[in-house]
C-alpha cells in the first residue's frame, strides 16, 4: 500500500488551509495562504497546492474560488483498498462501495 510522503512545507500548507477553513467557514485564497505562511509568491502557493492535489492530500474544484478541501491523506490505504475491492465487486456490491466512498469523501481519480 502506498503511503503519501509530504514535505514539511506541504504539511504546513495543509495545516494552514485546515485551520483557516475551520475558523472562517471557507478555504483561504492563494494570497491568504501566501501571506499566512510567508511564502514568496502566489505561484509558489499554486505549485504546493497542485502537488498536494496530485498526491491526494487536497481536493480542489477547478474554476471555483475557495474550493480547497483537505483530505485524509494519512489513510491512502483506504482509497487503495476501495479501488481493489471495486474492481472485483459485483454490480450490487459496487453500488454499496460507491455509496460508502461518497460518504467518506474518497476520490478515486
């Protein structure tokens, strides 16, 4: 099973986004992340966010402002297990697994 490895800076970005969202009810803008973490530019924030999305630690809705959502990146084995089970599942079991994945907020893409 794969375990996602994150850098200290990536962990700091995730923690900032999680804390900001809890305090404000919405995710921060890239500029707010930049200022909150003392990063050098908005493009540096965008690079961190793109890397976190590709690692499955962060969800971002394209074209939607303040759509950053921290995922439970520490349990990628759960996503991997669902992927394996869904490949082997009957149609009925697959529907149940898909509903469970939706409830858990798992993204298989």
